[in-house]
């Protein structure tokens, strides 16, 4: 009986370790894919309505990254992106989550969360860049986040 119990505990420990490693690998893979995409497009100019390396607007950039990195088709507009996935609290952001901002009465902005308060996006002034959620401008205009990628 004791031998069976030890065997059972050994199997449970092994399965738990595998699940934990899978979760870390999944997060690491997501980060790697996003960083690779960022390096490829870094500095690409902002172009309203743009969806290519010749110029991106914010939703065109996010749509392109999700398609290339994860083979996921996202809607074309920021407003449409706000309606998909699952809501995420700001203090529970994970790599790959979409972050949304209300930058003026008329306009919304979207980016992809990386880690440690940093997100990548197509900025009107800098093109494709990384920014901190803690900067006064982004803190003031932060609206919400949505999780598209399944986390294990």
C-alpha cells in the first residue's frame, strides 16, 4: 500500500512539474515572438490606415503582429478589438495582452503588453516603439485590457 502511495505521489509531482514548465515555455515563447516582431518593425513610421511595413496605424500594427506571430486574425479597428477576448485587470496583465487607451474624445489607441509595465505600439510621433504604462500620458488615458492569447 505504501509503495502504491509513493508511486502515486511521484506521478503527481511529475505531472505538476510538466504543467509548470509548459506554462513557462508558453510565456517565454510568446515574449520571444513579440520581441522578434518588434525588432523587425521598430521605427516603422506611423501612417493612418496603414497595415504594412510601409506604415502602420496602431490597430494595423497590432493586427499584423498577431497574424504573423500567432496566426490569429484580429479585427481591423481598435473599437472592434476592444470587444474580443477576455477582460483583464491592469494589475494582472500578461505578455501578449492588448492594452487600450482613450487618447482624446474622438480617438482610441491599442498596443500589446510585453512585461514590467512596457507595451509596444505604433505611435503617431515615433512610429513603432515601446512605451511605459507608467508615463503620465499613458496612465491618464489607460482604458482597459483584453486577453486574446490562451494562457496555460
